[in-house]
C-alpha cells in the first residue's frame, strides 16, 4: 500500500515528467535483475530442501556466505555501470520536455547508488523465504516500505520537491532495508560455531539450476521490459509517465500475489523433496485455486472500473481518462500471468527450468516485433495489448506442455476447477451484478466505498466457486463455531 498510495503525492510535488524517471528507475532494477543469475531462486530452493532434509548447518551457512559475496561484487559493478552511463542515457535515451538534461543525468547518477544498495536484498529475501520466515519478512518489508513512502513525501514536502531529493532519500531507505534483511537472514540460519566462509565448491551443487534460471531470466527480462524500453524511447517522458502510472496501478496485483508466492514455493519444494505425490497434487490444486480467488476480484475491479479507480487514486480526471485503457489491458495481462505462478513454481520445485526457458525464448522472437508495430500504430495501448497476448499464449500452450511431464492427468482439473470456475464467477456473477453499484459522478469517498463493495462481492463469488477454497472456508467456520459452543458450555 505504501508503494501505491503515495504515488499521487509524488506526482503532485515533482510532476508527471519526473515521475517518468521513477519508471526508468524501475526498469533499471528489472534489467539488472538479469545479473541475479538465478541465485536468489537457487538459495530459496536450497534452504527449503535443507530444512526439509535436515542438512548440515555449516553447509547452509557457507552457501549463504558464498552467494552473498558474489552478489555484493556484482552490485558494485551494476551501480558503477549506471553511474558511468548516466550522461549517455540522459542525452540519447529519455526525452524530457521541461526537465533539463543535467537534472536527468544527476538523477540517473543517484539511481546507480540506489540500485547497488537495493539489489542484494533479493538474495536475502530468497534465503528467508526458503527458511519460511514469511511473517518476519513481512514485518521488515512493511516497515521499510512505510519508511520509504512516508519519508520520500516528507522530503519532497519539507526539503526539496525534486527528483534529485527523491532519489537521495532512496539511498538511505535502500541501505536500511538491505541491512535489515541481511541481519535477519543470518540470525535465522541454523547456528554453527565456525564462521561461514566462501566455498566455490558449493556452487557446483546449484550451478545447473542457476544457469537454467539465468537463461529464463534473460528472456523474461526481454518480455517484461520490451514495452517499457520501446515506449521510453518513442514517447515523450510525460507520456511515459502515464504508462508508468498504469503499470504502478496494475502492479498491485503482484503485491497481492507476493505473500502467496512466498509461502507456496518453499512448501512445493519440500513436498517434492519428500516425494509425497498425493499431498503434493492436493497442495498444487489448493494453491492454484487460492491464487485465482485472491487475484480475480482485484483484477476485475481494475479492468472494468479502471477510470474510476484512477480517479479515486489520483483525483485528476484528465490523467484518469488518458490512463484508463492502458490500465485495463495491463490488469488483464497481469492476471493471466498470475495464473501461471503456481505451475511455474511447481516446475522449479522439480528442478525443471527448461520449459520456462524455451517458452520465453519463443515468445521473445514473436513479442519484440509485435510490440514495435503495435506501439508505432497505437502507442501505449498497443504495448499493453502485447502484454495480454503474451500471457494468453502462456496460459494456452505452457500449461498443456507442463502437464505432459508433471501432474499428469491434472491439466483439465487445473483449467476447469482451479481457474475456470473462479473466473466465471468473478465475471458473470459478482462483478457483472456489482457494476450497477459503482456511481459515475459521486464524490471520491463514495466511489471508493462502492468499489470496495464490488471487490468484496467478487471475492465472495470466487471463493464459493473454487471447490477447495470453499471447503477450507466452510471447515474453518464450522470449527470456529464448534469451538465457541464448547467455550460457552
């Protein structure tokens, strides 16, 4: 929520053009995630396997130290690269109208320090998630997000309303977050008397998995950033700011998915390691249905009522009207992408990375030219349409290929029970009827209330349509009522 609710304040203090540079910063973070080389996912998997199979504490701590040293060396190289490229980027890539080239170059230079300090946090997050420290991570991440959001607004309000001040504060916030996660990981690892050390031999145990993940990440990066790279070059910085705003709104779906993702992947890895096929299959379907239930109501609100959502959020009817079609398409595409998360984590739990690699490779060949053509013809809306087309292909082709190898004979169960029924309920049931609840000209607070009611009705409908989620819900309610009766007696 901190990443969402303060965006209108950033735009108010800095302007939409400066906020476009925040979009450039987000793209840089994603681009440099390529140098992760699959190590954050590998440490997640190894920590989960180690906790399930009671592996040696010294080995786990040495693995963490080895990957940590590699990560920080790469972080220094990444930060230095951004600083060295700041001037060429400001002169030849972005297209500012009101901001000076000097101000843009200065902001990008500061971005280099922020990226270097923030980038290693993904390694510590991966290790903590593998150890299933989701609750503690939530506390740390929420606290740091609050500091980052509130602090940035205070700096812009009380000190200097500029993009330079915004990123200078991000240096402080990023250093605090990465340090907190680093300390938390090391105190969460199994105790060992000897100090952890760098051990290059341990890389041989994860290199094949990391290599596959690195290859997949290359193509994932191209697929997810092609639209932003093209738009940042073809559009004015102001128009790119509108597209960034739409992506920020659509990214709330990833924020909704993240807690479930962080809990599901380590558990899938443990069940695969224990070779408990029955429980693994049951958990796979339960997790997939849970993903649909939490994802669909928010998606339908963002897609159907995009202009109203943006108006409630920003309070600017002009920005809302211009950005609404982009948000609708990005929300649908992100939802389709979210459906694939649980199947993808199941593949990683089995150590199967080749399917994702080749799917992304084939999609890259198709998507990049398509984005260029669509953006040239239709601008930001064309780029958003490419995102929908990409994830539709994954849903139709990737699932079929996956279920030929793992979870055989479960494909149609996944399509029908895990995704189809909740989707039908969300579209045809709760949100179609709730469409009449949302006012068109009421005050923002009334519109917010009606949108919240719409989402709640959609959530209820999807919960009832997902068989396993419905069973868990009713069982929990019955257990609670039974417990209350016992206490009363």
